[in-house]
C-alpha cells in the first residue's frame, strides 16, 4: 500500500479542480475529506501536478490545522476548546474524554482519533463536539460515552 | 384535507441536539397513523435553547413545541397535531424572545424553507436585486452609505465607503469576497443566516456585485460548518437553475456567479487579508496594509470583503431605504446587530436588536441569567480577542464607541457568559495559548509574545514572582498591542488585561490547568 492513497485518487481530485494551483487549499481539503490525511507522497505529487515547489505545498499543508500528515483512526472525535464551551464545562468533558478513550489530543486509540477544535459555532448548545463531521450539542460525560459507544457499534 | 405542514429545523444547533432524528420519527409516525403531513426543514429562528423547536401549522398559525425528542412524537400525534402537550409553547409568533427583537437581517430565518426558490419568492426574494437593476448602481451605493451600515465581522468599517471605493477604482475584474470564516467563540450568526436564508445571502452578494461592478463572488466558509456547506452548495445550484446567478441575470446585462470555498481550520483566515491569501490557495498569512483590499484585493484586483451579516443587511436597505435602517441604533452605531447569547446562559440563541441595548438587558431579559443559576462573574464579548467584563460593567450600552471607551469591543456580537465558578486566570492563560496556536507567524510580537505570555501567566499562577511577572505581563501586552500586524496579536492583550484589571485575585487562587 502506497501510504494509503493511490496516485490516481490524487490525480482525480486535482483534475476535478481543473489542475489550478490557486485552488490548492480546496484540493487539499478534498483530499482530507475523502481520505482523511495528506501523506508525504501526495505532497510531492501535488507539487508536480500543480507546477508548484514542494516547499509551497508543504508550507500550505503544514499551515492549516485540517491538513493532517498522519493517518487518523477510523473515527475522528473533536472537542471544542473555545470559551463558550469552557463556560459550560468543556475542560471537565475533555478530561473525561482523555480518560475514557485513553488518548490525549492528536492521539488515536482503538480507531478513534481525538482532536481539539476551536469553535463549532454551536455556542448556545455548549459544550459541543464533532464526530466524523457531525456536530453534537449539550454533551455531558454520559452523552459523550453513549455517542462513542454508538461509534463502536456501527464499526 | 390538505397535508398538515410540520416544520423541523435543519440547522446545525437543532441537528446537534436531535432534529434529524425527530424529523425521521415524525415521518414514520405520520405513515403509521395515516396522517397526511408536509415536512419542511426550515432554518432556525435562533431560539437555540428551545431546539429542536418543532412547529405544526394549524389554520395558518404555527404552533411551537420545544425541545422535542423522538420519544415525544407519538404523543404529539396522539394529542392531534397542534393539540395540547407538555412541550407545547403556543404560536411561534407569540414567543417573547422572538417578538421583542428588531429583525431586519434575520427576518426570513426560521420562517421560510431555505432551499425553496418558491418560498423565497413569496417572501420578498430577489425583489431588492430587481430594484437594484431598476435604480442603478449609484443609487444602491448611496442607500448603503445613508444606512450607516458598518462591517459586522468585527472591525466596524463603514460599508458604503468600502463599496464606493471599489466602485470608483479602475479594474478589468473586481470581486465580492464574503467572509464566512466565523471563528470567534460565542458567535454563530453567520451560520444561522447561511443555513436559514442562503438565497438571501446570494441575492445580497449579487447586489454588491452590481453596485461595484464585480462579476465574481467568493464565499469563504470555515470547514467546521459542514452542514452549512451542504445547504449553501444546494442554494447556489438553485440560484443558477432559477437564472439568479450566471450571465445576463434577468436580461439586465449584468452577470455574476459565486464560488464556494472552504477554509481549513485556521482562525487567522477570518482576518480579511489572510482570507484573501487563503482564497488564492496559499498559507493564510496576513498582508501588510496598504494596499487596501478595496484597491488591491483578491488576485490583486479591487475587492469588497464583507462579513455574511453585513451583506445580508443590504436587501432590506435597498427595499426600504437606507434612512429606515439608520433610524435604528444610537450615535454612530446605526441599525441592528445580531447578538449571540452563548456559554453559561439559560436561554442561549440569537437576538437581533438595534444598537444601544445594554449587555445586562440581553443577558437578563432575553437570556434569563446563567444556565447554572449562579451569579454572573464575567462576560466575554467579541470573541477570543474581546475583553472580559465584570458584572459591574454590564450596563454598558452596546455601541461601538462606548465599548472602545471601556477597552472592549463588540466584534461580531458574541456574548459569552461565565458564572462565579470560572477561573479567570485560566481564561487569561487561554487567550495567550489560543494566540500561540493560531498565530500566522508573520510578526514577532504575536508569534513569540503569545508563547511568552503563557509562560509568564503560568509563573503567576504558580506564585513564582507574581508581582514582577505582573509587570512583565503588562509590558508584554503593550508590545503585542503596539507592534502586531493584525488584530490577532494586537488584541489578544484585551482579554488578558481585563482579567488583570478585574480579576487579579484569581491568579492566587487558580487551581492550575
């Protein structure tokens, strides 16, 4: 397996965006949405196909939080760390998540990757978390556990 | 008998607390019981604490039910749709939280089906664009200037001046760049509008394009809003299908189209020049100003950069006249702002009110105090770069200049409430930590200062030379404020200083991380 993502898959995405270098952020976002991360090989390939330097592509990948350079677990759980959620107990919820999943931020345990996020725009229904691109509100420790339990059951 | 209309919001907050599951349960129950219904996925009215807020239309009146769960659905049907039930609030247009607002910009949110051109047309949709075509560009520019509308993203720059500048600048290509990178904690008004009235935003951008002579628009949407992305994508398709975007709109000779771009999790990309860099496919690093984006913006072309709410305020200004908008508000803060009540508050949600309302009125009268029932200790206004106000300052009227006077800012209108259990030393630390995480790295005060700020605050919390470090922290704040390139480093000191001023005792009592 070539670090997880086939050359053709990257090329397909590049051509969907017309091979335009000014759409690099959009291309990377599409790669992460579909494949979860951006491997080193993809950076070389993108530089070649978009006629950019590797440093340019690497710089952009490295700059944005969304562009992971390590493969995540099957599921990604993000916990909001910003002020509105802090005011409703996100620090305690985060501590609970670390403990119950056995993972710190940016770590993967049992196919679940835990990440921080700074505001999901769900500030009136805090604390908020996001699981695989779906936002959940009013999350306390027991709701967190049952949402994670649901992930395990769905596989 | 006609099908009974049932509304269940398809909006991030409602969905985050089970609206989709409720919609599924309603469809299933209707089928089971043989009741004919029409299920409409509306936007949210913004009364987030009531979500999922389900409405049943009876004789033209929409009856609201609050905090509905899938388990409630069978009971709602059993009571007869619209009938008595524990969760029945009565007509949605009698809910005090909603009717005591000045809904100028958000008036269609909750009311309409966001993804129906027909419903949009029944509610003034595209009327302002048609009027713009009839009145001509200068009339639109004059109306926006007369309205006194200022940028709702946070900076508060007069919109009319910005538009006029772009209109007056020569350029073979001009752009409208809509800033939908709503990164401030405690804010969700852009999202609520884009999910509840996406066609309204599209119309607004087309009006802006017509007024300044721009044929292309971009929406820069943060990636944390995936549902918004789906809704906007569909709305753009609908607008193109209906001939409201594309070449020669309505035979006016004016062509305009919009590209939807996603951000990638960078807070600084909400700063206008960083956003332009990101739209060009680059790292979201802040540009030096001048040149202003109005002169040299996206790809070096004259560009209007406006926040979602700023743009969405325009159609009614076109329809009703700039003076009507300017009649609301106080001093140089004209019109309305969509305040967002968040954090530890009983009735969180969106409240669109004319400027001049006080923070206390919003928190007590609308918000109903804290969710925990404990006293308010601090209120952060204007996102992570906003000051923490102590309870004594809550009578300050919401007015851009009045806030500047107390060393605070209104920003994008987010109001985050903390109760008396909050550890303000930790909040000061977080302000510096957040800046360290999100700094674009271009200027030294922000890049290095934020990390040093965390270290100094940690020492103060640990009791290690608290007085010397207090002085050092103040000096660091001065440097960051005076020498940073943009608001990220330049305003991170606001929350820190406010904690030093009002809650200094928390450094001694802080329990650590």
